[in-house]
């Protein structure tokens, strides 16, 4: 009887741990999908040319998140996917800011040329 008690007690104490392990983290499919979409938006914003470092960080973290997902390390996969999404958003924002700056410079150059042309026409008439 005493021997059975020694076997049953550890089993009963370990049962809650087993149950908690079974009801653990769910696969972060949504986080991976969101990160993937953010990387694609960054690519559409020409981040490969204008913000390559930020984009590279996002892609690397996304790939690592996929590896962790396959290993069923869902907590780490979710964290990496969220970081990848954030890095991709930074890459997109940086690309758009640089593009806007380029566009602004181009518009100013065009306006300056138009003013110059108008001045030449005004003095030439």
C-alpha cells in the first residue's frame, strides 16, 4: 500500500502540469500572416532600394518565426513575427518618407525651372 502511494502521489502532482502543457500557446498563424503582408507592403513601397536594412531585418525575423513555428515554439514565433511586422512597417515608412522627399525635390526643381522660363520670356518680350 505504501508503495502504491509513492507511485500515485507523483502522478497526481504531475497531472496539472501535463494538462497545462496541452492547453498551451496556439500557433501564431495570424501574426505570421500579418508580418508577411507588412513585408509585402514594404516591398511595394520600394523598401528594397530605399530601406534595405530595415527590410532585411524584417525578412530575417519572419523566416526565423516560420522556423520556430515548425518547431512548435509558438511563443518565440509570435514574438519574432511581431518584431518582423514592426521592422517591415519601419521599412515601409522610411521608404515612403524618402520617396516623398524625392518627389518634393522634383516638384521644387520643376517650379524653379518654370519660374526661370517665365522670367526669360518676360525679359525677352
